[in-house]
C-alpha cells in the first residue's frame, strides 16, 4: 500500500470546508489488485464520506507484453475494464450502505 487512507482527516476536511470529496484509490494503493478492497472498505464503513471516485483505467491490459499496447506509466495501478466494472458495482452499492447507517 502506497498511502493508507486517513478517513478521520478526510471527514474533518469535508465537514470544515463543505467541499465535495473525491476518493482516489488508484494512487492510494499503487496496485490495481488493492483498489476494489479500498472501495469496499470506504463503502461499508464510510458510505457518506466520498462524493466520487477517480481511478486510472486503461483501454487494454496495461501490463500487456506488447509494447505498443502496454501502459507507459503507472502500470500497476491502472485497472482493466473488468476491474473497473467491479469497482463501479461496489461504488453503486453505497446508497444501500447509507440506508443501513442512517
């Protein structure tokens, strides 16, 4: 994990500024395999904290052996489309989690 999420600081900043908070699990984790877990943790434990997500998605397999199709930067943190779908399904479930928390 590159940067551990600091939920308490994020809650304080959001409360004090009233600004929307965008969560970036790609750069937090630095590893595409950890992104779904970070989003699931956010949705289950802090469903109202983030107003949106930003992730890196690559049109092909970013780790492709073909140098033409291979991502040039941030290879490990870029999601493939199937992984992006998984993350979006987790994110869409946050409205269900908000109901449970309220």
